[in-house]
C-alpha cells in the first residue's frame, strides 16, 4: 500500500453528513400512530416542516394541532414548529421526503396507490413485519425479503431507504426524555442514505449510521423484535448504539 492510499482518518471515522436538510418538508404516512407522532413532534421541535398523512383527515387535523403545540413548547428560541395534516396522497404529493410509519398490515395497500406522487422522492421506510403470539413477538416473512424491499418493488421510481426502526415511540413522544442512540440507515443510493443520516442527526441525541445496502434491511427490521423482547422483560425502552464509529 502506498502513502497515497492511506486514509488520514482512523477506521470507521466516517464524516457525518452536513446539516443541509433543514429546508426539506418531511411527510409522514401513518402520522397519527405512535411512531409517526413521535417522529413528527421531535422533527418539528428541531424546526423541520412536517406534513402528517392519514386515511382519517379529521383525526389528522387535530393530531397535527396537538403535535404543533407540543413541539413548540420545547423548541429553541426562534424556532417555529410547523406541522400540517392531510390525506396520505396529499402528503405524498407535497413533501420533499416521505417517511412510512404505517402498520405492516397496511403497508402495501398504502404505498401502491402512491407510486405516482412519490416518483423521484426519497421514501424512508421504518415499518417492521412483526406479530405476537403466546410466546411473544416474532418476525413475519416478507416475500420481497424485507418491508423496505417491498416498498422498493411498489415504488420503482422512488429511492427507498430503511431507517428509524429502533426508536421507541414512547421515548420519542416523551419530550422530557433526551434521546440517546443511533439510527441504522440502509439503502442503495449514497446521496439518499446521507440525506437520511443527516435527518436523523436533526434529532438531538441521535446519529445516523450507514448499515449497508437495502438487501440488508431484513436484519435491521428484525432486530426491532429483539428490542421489543428486551423491553418486555426489563420494562425498558431499549435502543441501539454502534460502537467504534
């Protein structure tokens, strides 16, 4: 190896993406559910413009107002919380980047009709294929390999990234709690994964970490089931921290 091939940075010390995502409007499909509300209130408190999508436009209207009020209560001086609600289609059309936070049972049915409005956009999937029986949580098989890969198949003209799976909805909504963890980001497009890593970094206490190609989404999604098992046993809200990076 010649001197020209030796990196000045230590292994794993990849530079974090810049904060060039503050101008993006972030849509959240399934925005009235716990994960969607939690992401929305944290992003809005950071100054991100948030669009909440739902099948129930009446419900999403009052949830948006509640999220705005809560986010503004903890926002830094000079930061204005901006949250607006609408149908999933309206949000898909208006947002610059869209997060999918719907239940797995409604995942395909939600995304299939939105392929047109989501064309050319980054779609961040945080849906987990999980079910429960008498023995606890377990992973459901997805024909495409993972939920994120299912999204990619349904949205061939969008750039699908997997992220935000391991964040506790309870802690996201608890604004008295300081977040502390990493967001594992998987995807096939470097610019898109860097954008999502930067978006994760907008949430104080979190960091986006690249975790491989979209084909690796299956393991990332399934790890959530292990975390749920940890939480049920220890009455906790466990997350993920990647060391040595």
